[in-house]
């Protein structure tokens, strides 16, 4: 029985991570569409402010995945 619970918790963690990644990608694309410039072009130009925003999105992804795994594998 404990093995089933552990596998179920692992499955919850994997599904949660996948959902978190999908939401992070969707938020990046939505933010890129809402702003009047392209993230990719501005990063190629070396725009530091856009780099900070994209870095913040990646930090958000890391925090979300860490929380999901931590809570899913309790």
C-alpha cells in the first residue's frame, strides 16, 4: 500500500510540473504578445531590461516546479 501512495505522489508531482511548465510558456507568450516589442529581437540587441524580465519568468518557473515537487512528494 505505501508503494501505491508513493507512486501516486510521484505522478502528482510529474503532472504538476508539466502543468507548471505549460503555464510558464503560456505566460511568456502572452506577455510577449501584449507588449509592443519582441522579446527575442530585444534580447539580440542586448536590452538588459528585457533580460531581467525573462530571467524573472525563469525564476518563477523554478519556484513553481520546486513547490509542486515538494508538495507532491510529501
